[in-house]
């Protein structure tokens, strides 16, 4: 073998070795946290130091869609070695001062009641229509303002869906509800704009459907309305060399059924399925099951999955460790914890110790 060929051989072997090493260390740890502009920089520095010492790699920060506050926090977090994602409540826009000036922007239920002044479940459910030009452009404009902020990893979409047609089973008693079928007061969006757009495509009015719960065209119309917003947000994020990520329901079929969200069909870089097992009265092993379901649905795509873990739903640090390992074993590329306020010192020690054995 010639010297040049020998050097090339060793270069290839070295490259493969480095890639394999990187693959072993890419499992990441994140946390969702909500910012408060009144907090001092020193308080944030203390918080970010605590996360970093506890094995956290990234923070997904809800600034109330305030790019100015985000610009302030990014250098504080990055100085402590944390990557930052701009977390935005997308279609659900509680207290949005601009949207509230336009009552026609809001989703309408099958009963004909608008989220503007008749909100399902809770008062902060103020959902904007993904079909109406003005409301979707408003949301995409907010995405763009966040995407412009230097130093962020991604714009992180949350509430990128419809209101819950079915609540997680453990929440039903809280609202004194039985949801054995699709109930009209929780079935959205029947606004004039959506009906008009649907009729143009399918030449029928869903309001006159015998059973909208089995009308696949009507269901797909709404799935596609959300998909369209996501795909446009993806273009915007990438225009500014940022990724697009999203917090989503546990796995695509479940998300489809519960909230009109089919995230395996989106243009997106990473998803963070909220696999909150306690919401569904499931045992800890369900974290692995739901993670694997999502991984399988994305098998042909390059979209990464980061399993969302609900800290208050865990019984112990032992379960926390088990949840992390179940996510890793079932194909997740990372985990994220909800939320920063819920993480105890003991939790952070467990996360750091578990991270150490995964390297």
C-alpha cells in the first residue's frame, strides 16, 4: 500500500471513530422555563448555573413572545454553556393584545361559540384560527421576530394544534367531564373562513354533516391547516438560519385523535413529545412505549425526538432516572423536563448522575 493510500486509510478510520464518539455523547438534556422581565440578570445567571451543574444542556424559554427579553437572556444562558430555544405559545394566544382587537381571528366551536369570549376548559384558552389569513400571519410574524434573535437554536412552537377534543384521562374529573365521544363545545374550528375554505375544496358544509367525527375530509382539513402554519414557520426559521422545533402530544396517532395534530407529517427539525404518563394514568414504562411510537413514525425522516418528562408526575428520583433511560433506549435523542421550577436539587443531582453513565 502506498504511503498516500495508507494516510487516507487512517484518516477515514479516525473520522469514523470521531463520529461514533459524537453519537455516544449527543443525548441532550433540556428544560422548559418561563421568564419574567422583572427578574435581575444575577437571578437568571444563578438559575442557569444551577441547570448547567445539574446536567442540563439547553433551556426552552417562554418570554411571552418578547424578542427584547429573549435578547437579554440569550447571552446570560450561553455564557453558562446552555443553548437557548425561543418557546412560543402559537395558536393559543392568551392575552395577546393585538389579537384581542380582532374577534374574528379566533376559533369557533361546533356550537357556534368563539374562543374570543367563550373559552373551552380554562380562561387562557384563546385559540386563533390557523386558516384565516390575518390570524395565521400574526402568528407567523411573531415567529419571525423570535427567529431574528441572534444566538438562539430554534423557535420552539407550543400549542401548535387545536383545543383538546379529548382531554387526558386524568384531567377529566377536574372538569367533571365524560368524553366518550366528540362533544360540540370542544370541537373547533367552524368559523366562516374555515367553512368557506373547506367548501371550496370538498363542495360540502361540515355543519350539515351527519357525523363530523367520522368525516375524514373535515378532520384532514384541520390537520392540514396546522401543518401549513408549521411548514411556513419552518421556512421563516431557516431563513434566519435557525431550527424549528415543537412541543407536541405523545405520539402522532394520539395527537391526531386528541388535538388535531399530526406532527409526523410536518416540516420540522426536532419535536419534544410531552410524554406525561401521569396525565394518562399510565405507569412509568409508558414513557418508553410512547417514545418508541414516535420514533417509529419518523423512521423515514430526519426529525429528532426529545422525550418530554413531567417532573411533578414522578414518584421518586428512581423514576426520574428510569424515565430518562427509557427515552434513550427507545430512540429519543434527548429529554426535556417540565419545568424548571419543578426541578429540585435532588432531581438535578439525579439528572447529572444519569447523564454521566450515558456518555
